[in-house]
C-alpha cells in the first residue's frame, strides 16, 4: 500500500512499525520521494484492522489524504516488521500515481521534550535543540525528499552512539527522528556582541540602559525598571520578576563571543536586562528582541528597523504572563498553545505592563508563546547566573521595514550589526526562511492574517469539484501531470506556478489536484524582496521536484511579480488573473468547493480592474486593445490601476461583488462601490484626509473647516486636491472599500496620515469597538449580553450588533446607510451625509464609527440577497483585506446567515493578498482543464 499526505517527518514510519508489531503482522515500511510505502502480511481480519488504525491512530502531526491498496500473494519466509531504506524513485505499487510527498511544517517543541529540557536527570537537560518525532524543525531544514537526515541541514551533525541507539530503537520516542541530537553531537549555541553603533545622537545611560538617541530625563526615568514603574513589569504584575532591577552585573554585557549554551544564554539575558537589542536565531530566521517594558529599548528598536507605528509582537514565557497583557478566552488559549504557535492578535488589557510603543494606538496586542527549546531557555533562570530572566520580550523579524527576514548566517553578520547590539545564534543552518504566522480568533476558529511558520508548506486540495486525477510527476519524469475530465477521460495539465501579488506575497505550486502554498515572502518593494522571492521559488520547487511549465500572475501591469513572470515564462505568456476574482476563488479552493456558484464580496485597498466576464486575460501584444474591446455583461470595460502618481488604465477596483457560476474561472461583476477619484494616487493612500476630501466632493458635501478631514489639510493641500478633482489630472476612478474606510477614519478625525498599510482602518475598527462593547448610560446589560452569543468577555471581539444596540445611533438625524442601486452599485453619499450630521450634532465618534460598520454590513447583505434571488445562488463569500476587520466580518456573517446564505470566510489562507496565489493557481488549472489558455 502507499500512503500520501503529510506522512514524512512526523514520525509516521515509527508509528507504522509500532502498529504492525502490536498487531503481529509481517512486512516493511519506508519513504520514497512521493509517499510512505508499506507491505503487510497477516490474516484478513488483522490486515483490515491495520488499515483502519493506519488512519485513525496516526500521530497528531500527520495528515493522511490517500491510502492506495493493492492485494499481493503471500511472501514465504517473511518474518517480523522492519523499516527499510528510503527509495529515490517511484517503484512499487501505484507508481503511476506517485507524487512529491508533502513536507511537514515546523512544529513547536512538545511537552515531553520540554519536561526533559528542564529535568536535571535527563541527558538533554538544557539542550537548546531537543526534539523528537512529534516536534521540531522540518520545513526550514529540508533540502530534498525523501525526508531523511541526510536530506536536512542536520546532515552536518553525525549522531553520537547514544542518539544513534535511540534513533534505531523502535520502542523509543526518537525512533527515526531525523533532527535528533544531544549536547555531545548537536549544534552549538553562542553569543556574539557587535561593535557599538555609530549614531548621530550621543549615547546616554541611566544605570540600566545603554542606548542612543535624543532621550530626555523624563523618558529615561520612565524607562527605569523599578517595581513602582507602571510602564515596567513589576512584582505586582508578574510574580516577583523585575527585569534587570537590582540584578548584579545586569549591565555587564560581554565584549567578546561567548560559547556554550548556558554562558550564551546568560549573556543574552544580561544584554536584554541592560536595555539592548539582541538578535535571536529562531526556527525560520533571526528575530530582534528587546525588553517589552522599556520605552527606551522599544523606541530604539523602532528607529533601527525604520518601523514607525506598526505594532510589534511580544513573546511571553507562558499563559499566565499572557493573561496579564491581554484578554484571553479558551479558544485563544488553545491557538496560543497549539503546535503552530502563531502570533495571536488579542484585546490588550488597559493595565498591560508593556511600553506604549509596543503597539501605539492599537487596542490589540500580538502575543506568542515560546516554540523552540531556545526560547524556553531564554525565559528560564540559568543555573548559577545572577541575572533574572525576562518574562516577556518584544520579538520581531530581523530586517529593516519592508525587507525580507534575515536567516542566513553570513548575511546575518553583515546585516544585523546595524539592527542589534548582539546576537544569540547557533550553527544549524536554516535552509528555507519562514516568518511567524499571525492570526485572529473569531468564534473559536482562526482567521489567518499571515500564514507561515507552523503552517507552511500549506497543502490545499481542490476537492472533487475541481480537476481530479494523479499528481504532477517529479521533474525527472517530465513537467506534466494529469487531471480527470467530467467524462472520465484524462488530459494533460501542466505544473503551474502562481506568483501571487505585490503585498504580503506568497506563491503557490499546483499539479492540478493539490496546491502547495509557500511561506510569507513579504512586500515586493525592492530588489532584496525580489531576490528573496526568487530564492524561495527555486528552493520550494526543488524540494518538491516540480518544474513549473506555466506561470500565472496578477493582471496589474506594474506588479514586479507579473514582470518577473513575463521574463521567466519563455515562449508561453503567463496567464493573468484579475485580483478580486483570485480572492474569491482562493476562498472556494480552501473550502474544497470549486465549481459551486457563489456571490463573492471582495473588499480590499487596491486591485486592477479588468473587462470581460473571464478574469484570466492574455498577455503580450494586442492585450490592451483586445481587453478594451471586450465588455462584461454589466457593461464595465477593463479597469485600470495607479502606480505612484501616474494614471494607468481606467479604474481601480476594491469594493467588488462578483458572481461565479459552475465555471469558477469566469466571473461577472454584479455590484461594486460607487467610483470616486483617487487624487494623486499613492498620496491619497498615505493621506486618508485626501481620500475623505474626494468622497465629500463626490457626495456634494462642502469642505467646511469644522470637518476634521478638512481641518487636517493645509490650504495648499486643499487647493492641490481641489485642482486634481476639478481637472481630473492625477486622478483615477476608484471603487475601493479600503479607501472608503480610510476616508471615514479621516472624516471622523481618527486618522489623517498613515505610516503603515491599514493603519486608518485599524483605528476606525478600534473606535467602533469602543461603542459596541460599552453599554448606553444607565444600561444594565451584562458584558455577555453586550457582546452577544459566540463571543465571551475575554475574547475582546464583539458579536455583530444591531443598530439599536449601539448607544446613541437612534439619535442621528439622518439614517446612516449606503444605498444599493438596481445596478448593484453601493453609494456611500447618504452614509457620509449622516456621519457629517452626527459629528455636528455631537454624537460620539465611537458611535459613528460603529454606525459606519453597521451600514456597510447592511449594504453587503442587501446586494448579496438581491443577486442571490435573481440568480438562484445561496452561497456567499467574504474575502479581501478589509475582512480582517472582525467587527465587519461578524456583522456581515450574521446578516447573510439570517438571510439564508451559506457564507464562506477564510480559515486556511488569509483574506488579504497573502491568499491571492492560491486563487490564481486554481483559476489557471481550471482554464487549462477547459483548454481555455490562449488568446481569444
């Protein structure tokens, strides 16, 4: 038999060995480049029991997708059960169906290993690289398949006799655990101080800190880690651990390299207590760590990273510490403690003992628990050391803002001295970089914001409604897989590489049936990011031995990913997929529902509009003329985009309602937000007050000086925007819902200028949450009643609420609503007039922000219900970056559920552009299946 899925690197062969031995069957088990192969011999009843338990009792990290069984005549002389050497080829039963095996993701160190880590009697006591078959690095250390030690970066660490004995003992927990090692034969830890940075500002010290920058006396006093300091983590907040307070030698950071685990760990703890920034080598790359309670240290880290306002993640020692920083319910705790150990965005406690600059102006805080043995040791007392370990630290990727994470040791020594004062590193190479995953928890389930470590590579099966057949073959066997047509015949489908979008880039490789989604690459804003993308594509496809024959990209002509695809496509132009169509199809694909009619609501910041009911457009000569000659059923021609301040094309999309039928690779645009000018392109994105001016002008609302967005602009700025709107120069029509959120945020005086993507919308959601979680004056409703069913008081995420439940909304003189026209166009003008009237009537900003969210949700329900009744469709989907807003997501879900719609939201890939590649890949496969990949 042959077992496919996540079955290599997860202890599956040892599990099979134990199962077979317990049942008394004979045979063998091994890996090949495509699966786990098994031969068992025994009585029919025993073999049947073996097959049942093969799926039902598989180890937790494993994911069995297919078990293919062939009967064979008994083999004489077979005795016992054994693990045999791996095979490189595809010999044996079902060889025609063999595929590249699924590489397992990296998994947090398990509880058994943690117990051994802190057991003085265990031979791996305080070993920073302790692991077993159930945990540890996998994806980030693998070079090729089959998954064996020789194919990982552990190949350079020969096992000692004791580890080898465990590795070969079927009764041992480390039986065939490829990264197994111990202090005698494993990697080595070291602490490397860097030369002090040369900065323009003089260095200052306050007895506990040695930092640079224009700090004043008040800031230094506030940063002092005394127990009475409200910004610090004092004994009242977290036990009796005061980071760096009264610790002998806390400022005595070594000036020379320190080797040996405990010495290196003690040096790192001293550097952190001293207020320094320490680069820490993790599973998928280097992180920058500093004290979370020190305003000086956090500000220094921001300056070095050039990260102005975006929140930092905080790693905490355990759940008890986490609960002192954020509101955590059972569902959030389960995700925090899960094997993926992502960063979880949680409602920050008002008295959280962290520096304000950790998450400035943000009601949420991103927390994660230790996931490597090194992290656990960093939070633990080093025997004999005087320094008290931290209880929590800021932990952010080691890179300048918008650059890829640093993971290579040579690169680290070149890049990190400009960012950190020292590094805690080791000599186990990282082959494939992998950032931390980021999620929110909604109704007990994860809403992914960034899928990476712990989930990568992500396997998505397109399902029975998608092309089904054998998988793509290894590169040595050719570049073509096969899929089944509806009539049961088979036709070739080439291996496809979808290159994703420009922001939050991921890519996807598919063989027609299964899609393998990459780790987070990042924003493609420069040469370093493009090189990281190219390196990741090369390594990822090499591991799976899949050579892409067709490339697919976003239709945006200015995306560097599309230009890369065009350069590397050879003589076959890449398939181009419209941005929002890819969002909707990614949602269908992750739920295994390709081919089902759906009304997809795709709300985001910017997407390239396109004409035609088919979103995959040809590339090459004649493309623009062809697309402009081809109109969609609702009369909208191909859209456009703005890059920088230059207008390109006809329209920027971002507030779209798309209808997909049984042919998911086509769509009809059945609704959208009314277009308004985007004045100055990127200038309007960076300055939401300009977007507010555009929406006010489109709604016929004068730019009165009492409006916050008008008051935020200088006279020259007002004049420039007015000139652009009047002349149309430097403007492009924009239907973006993300830009509407920006405009309303500025209109209400919440955020006029942004320093990072989504800042204005995040602030608007935060303001709205204040209204929906606080009862009206004199109300006696309990917190549970205010939040509604499905959201506990610890979750910090309220359930959808009706207008009457938002205090003060009934007092608005104008009903806050977006009108929905017969053509499906959502007009925000009435809503904007209501918000302006509310401002002038003194309605609290939080109430107006909540009213805006409610109005958008009402409009979504109205347009979807209307289209659903007209077209006989009962499936809806919510996708795009705007639906990272949990308040809006839940309000839309509630209304659509009430209207009778089965509503899909994202749980596997992010709703933002991190999910685009999966949708692109699915559209390409469906087009190839239909033979619809040429210019028409």
